[in-house]
């Protein structure tokens, strides 16, 4: 499972669509809160993480993921 945390709807939807069309499982989230709730329910293998997010930036989300002890892969998305 690949999670996409991206607040821009068009970018998030394009990434999710492209990954799913390639035969991968992907779910998109627009806020860190939605993302955190989903991670608590199911830990993904990989996260595509936007740097510029509302409320909490991508760097802080990354720090929190690592502080939790998770070893999921993280790819940072930047403009």
C-alpha cells in the first residue's frame, strides 16, 4: 500500500490514479490528520509526502513517522 499525503487535489488524484493504473494499491489524503488516522489503522509500505502542507509541514510529518519507530519508505514531494 502506498499512501499519498498531498493537499493539492489535482496532484494527489493524478498520483493515485497513475499508481493504481500501474497495478499498485494507493490511497490519497489531503491533511496530516486524515493521514495519521489511516496510518494508525493500516501502515503503508511507502508514503509520498508533500513538503508544503496545511497545519503541519511534511518535514514534521516525517519526523513523527520516524519517532514512532516506523520503517516505512518515505519519498518527499517538492515543488
